C-alpha cells in the first residue's frame, strides 16, 4: 500500500516522534520552512512538537497524539519528522495502526525514525520513507542532491536510477552554515558481485536491530537491505550488529545489501568493511554494495521502506534502481 504522491499545494505536517523541535534553532526552522514552501508545500506543526523534557524529547502520550493527529487530519498529505534521536521505539506499542492503515500518508525521516518507519510498514503494509528530516532542509549549501531525490521519490511517478553525488560532507553545518568542508565523491563500490531484486527494508542498522524478535520487524523474505550507521557505530559494533541481523531466522531469504556512507568519526574504511563482509559466509552469494549516498553524511537519497529495488554489482559496474 502506498500513499498518493505529493503535489504543490499539499500540506506537510512536522512531528517530533524522537527529539524535540525545540533543539532546532529558530533561524534554521525558518530556512527549512522556506525551502519546503519553495517546493510548493504548506507546512503545519504538531501541537506538541516543541515540547521538551530532560531527554530533549516529550512524553509518549504527546508524541502518539501528534502522530495520530497527523494521519487523521484530512488536510495533511505528507509527514516529516523533525530529527532523529534515541527513543522512537517507545511509541510502537502505543500506536493505533488502524488509523494509519485507514489514512495512508507519506511519512519520511531517518536515523532513529527507522524504528517507526519499519514498524508501520510491518504492521500496515504502508510504504514509508527513509530520507531527510524537516531539519535537513535547513542546510543552505550542498543540499541540492538531497532535495532532488526527495522530489523524485515523493512527487514523481517513475523509476529512480541512483547516481552518486559529486561531493559529500560530514561537518557540523548547523553550527556554521558558511564554514563547510566538502569531499570529492568517488562513488559506491562493489564488495560482493551479483544481481538482485527485492523489497527494501532497513535504514539505520543499530535502530533496525531494536526490532529483532518483535511484531514490528518487517519480513526479510525477498528483501534488499539498505543499512547505514552513524558516528556511534565503530567497525566492531557495526560488525556485531550485522551479525545479529544475519542470525534472524529468515535472513537466508535476503537478496542483497546496500550500505550507506559512514561518518568519518566511525573510523570505518574500505578495507575494514570489506573484511567484515567477507568474514560472513552467509553473504558470499548475495551482492553487497557500499558507500551509497544515504546515512548520516550529506547529501542523501530518499528510499521507500516496502518499495522495490533492483541492484547490479559487477566489478566497477554498479546499478541501483528504486520504484514504489
């Protein structure tokens, strides 16, 4: 099940199911709002989006009310999360999934939102989206690629062929918008060769692993895993979390893996990642592609949880196409 494409004039609701909107500077909120309005959208903000407690979040009740209200409001066509965090999985048992199923809408975010997007897909069959937060639209420079792929996925009805960005960044852009550091992008590389088609699931790996053994874990049967992690995931923890995923009962039905770019402070490099992947015999016969433009660096693609991917990895030939 997929929600209708967004069109100019549609209302997008900003919700904070993880950390609070209050942590985003007012100036940056204004920039993000202006960028989205330039795309033709009208914005509204959930009533509890600015609520903030000692965890820079809000109560489960407040976050659930805002989520339900966004899906129930007939004027709202799309939903963007404010930012990630740590506690989105607190919500999963409190969600009325019948509301979501009866009112399908496009909900987008990444990082901690991985728990919410995969749970919604698992419980309702609604395609959700891993892509920019509301706060991501506040980036003044180097954000064109992110916005273009957001438009491709959310507003256009065609197969998306992924090409890598010219440059990428992993800097504290939100502290100084004019003092940026950009790196030439060499593009993705092949770890294991092969071709595969399947249903996209995944996102932030350490968050995705929180769903293991629960009713909120989507099926891995005939899946293409899109996996990434942030600065808190070092090679040892990425290896451990990947091994945990491999231990899932249906992992043998996974058709391929696409890995997003690591942050610099994760201390992951090409040689280490290849060694991790090659150490796992369960991955020997499936294609594995790494360093794709998604994760906690910028820019990033938008991809559908529950959508379809086709991948081809042969030596230096890499093809990734996505369709809902």
